[in-house]
């Protein structure tokens, strides 16, 4: 049996097909929502419109890659997090498409959240099947979150650390947009950072498992004003995030010793951050960008796991 995953976040429209029988991803496709030059995000009404406009063609594309008549269950993210009050209209586009597909085929819909989809995809991508059953510490670091989550299981997620102000992805995107790159600018910041080899010791603000990242934006602006190269400032920004996450993880590991730490979310596709953290935290798992940035793979896995 196949499961179909649908995720319509504030950044991308994503579809995936997972085989419950082989435990493999059959195919997945993603389309970033268009953001106007110089802007750092979308209004919810615009995000919803772009999802609705993109889904028909994307479903046709998916049907060319997988036999959708074999889909026995549809997984969909209906909200950002699995907590009361968590709501974002952009997810309604996915809910709509999932309901239509499932009703036509008389198959069940598994409603889950964007956060659980991220976690499931990241745990799957580690290749360590035992992690899917927890316990595990997961960093979800993107433009909309800098959360450290303790997951005894995929259905039980406890936020044990976060940022008190700016999210890591916001700090990266604001720097990238300031340098003239289109939003989301993470890949450009990461590329520039990779070409800098300077030894950098970033200053960070972390108390236990809580961090503050608003100072990082100011530090980057100051470094640019001082005439530091774009490459240097991009590397500084990413290493500061790496050091922040390392300190947060170290604090969490005092409470949950020996727990594996998995890094997920768009910001975690940066090889500069991955290298920095892995050198200091041996039990860290970083996963490829396909499974780390927004995707519907995790949602399709959640649908398959509902049959376990
Ligand atoms: Fe996301």
C-alpha cells in the first residue's frame, strides 16, 4: 500500500508518496511559494492562494511518478504544531486537497502537524529505525521556529528549549536579503559562508536551553558596517547559530543524558552548521536537505505509521 503526504506550509507546497510495504519514499515534489523581491515572507492569504494554484499541476506531476491508484491513506499537516490553538490558514489548502482525494477513493485521512512531519522525515532520514520510536531530542530550526523538542515518541512532543525572540532562519534570511538575495536566502548565505576559511569565535546568548538571537542580526549588521566581507559575515552568522544550538543541546543532555540529537528544519541544511556541531557533539544526526527543509515525506510516513 502507498500513502500520500500533503504539506502546505508558509514556505512551500509539498507532496510525497511513501510505500508502507517497502518502507521507502517512492517520490516527492516541492514548490517554493513565490516571494516578491526584497520581502521576507508572505501574507497568509497569498500563501493560501499560491498553494491552491500549485496543487492541481503538482498532483498531475506526482501521478506521473507514482501509481496513485495504490494510495490507501492520505496524510496531511493541518496545523503548525500538535498543540491547542496552533493554527495557520495556509494549511487549509492541503486539508482541502486531502479530503477531496480521500473521499473520491473512500480511504482514510490522517491529520497530523507540520512539526510532526518535520520530525518524522528527519528521524527516517537518519537511517536509524530505532529513533522513530524515541526517545530523541530534535532541533527544529527554520524561519518560523528554533525549538528544541524532547520526543519520547512521535505523538508526544515536549518543547524543552527555544529562542526568546528572533528565529534562526529569520536571522539568516534577513542577512541574505540585506545582501541582495531573494527570500528565502538561506542557500545563498550558506554558499558564501562555505567560501570563508577564517577562524571565527562567535558571541552567543544562551541560558540553559533558551537562547536569544536578536543580537545576532545587530552583530551581522555591525560587521558589515565595519567592512568585513560578505563571506565572513555569512560564516559568522551560521557559526553563531551552530554554537547556540550546541550550547542548548549540551544543557538538554544534562537532563536527558545519552539521548541522540537530530537536527531538522531548513536552516539545518547548512553544511557549515552541520560541520561545526558534529565536531563538538558526537551523537548529533544531520539529515540531507530533502528531509530537513519543508517536505511532505514526513507526513506520508505518519500516514503509514497509523497502520502499525
Ligand atoms: Fe517547516
